[in-house]
């Protein structure tokens, strides 16, 4: 599994902690920043990360901003991305099982690092159940491809 990790200024510290977790889990990843103290625009990091997941270069993406909302909106503009805004472990598990999410977004100002790390572990280790859910994902892909 290959994961891309990105944040705006609101998620720098949490993103670094998630990077450490990925190292501990022996998961290959690339951290594309930001590493700044000043304000930056979340689409400048969220969209390129999502594009690299959509292209197949990465299997999954993890995006962090202050609330997670901006990053999730940005990522979901990219064709082929199913980004879920997640702030609890149950939703992290469900979005993999039922929605086959390939990107998650979290808010560093909404949840603490302990919960964020549990969310990431759960999300990365939960498989898509397919079955009736595959039909629903197919409907999303059809709409995305055909309007």
C-alpha cells in the first residue's frame, strides 16, 4: 500500500504525527506538505494529492486541515476520488466497508492526535465489503463518467 499525505497550515503537526504512525505500520508514503507557519490555501495541497490517488500512483490519501471540510471538498472535485470527512473510528471503518473511500480528510482543530491515529489505523486496515455496496459505488462512477 502506498499513501500520500498532505495538509494546509492548520494540519502540519497532526500530519507529522500521522507520518510517524505510517512509518511504524511500515506503510510506504509520501508527505507533500505544507511545512509552513503562514496561511496557505488547502486546494493547493488537497487537489494535487487527490490527483495522485486518482491516477493510481497512490492507493490512498490522508488530508488534514483545520476542520477537514475544505480538504474534503477539494479532494472530491477530482474525478475518481471518494473522500470522506472522518472524525470518529466508526465512520472511518464504515467509509471503507461501504463507500470504498480512497481518501480521508480530518480536522486538526476538531480532533486530537490520539483519536486521529486510531482513525487512520482503522481506515487503513479495513477492507471494502463490496456486495450491495459495489453497485452503489458503480452508480457514483457512472454519474461521474456520464453526468
